[in-house]
C-alpha cells in the first residue's frame, strides 16, 4: 500500500484498538456469565441445605 508512514501507524493503531476492544468485551461477557452461573449454583446449594434442615426437623418430630 502506498500510504505515508505516519498514516500507516494510525491505521495499524486503529486495527489493534478494535481487536483489543473486541477481546475485552469477550472477556467481560465470559466473566459475567461465569459469575451468574456461580451465583445460581450458590443459591441452589443454599436452597437444598435449607430444605435438608427442614426435612431433618420433620424427621425428628
């Protein structure tokens, strides 16, 4: 390509910034999904624990 050297640097910077931004967005989405899944698992574990305690109380009555 026949571009001045300073223009090549600007074009390369633009491409790298776009790629980096896409990478960061992907990382954020993956981490958000992982956090949501872990939160859901913790809630489910807590619900089963509470239910288990309730069943033990019924059994002991």
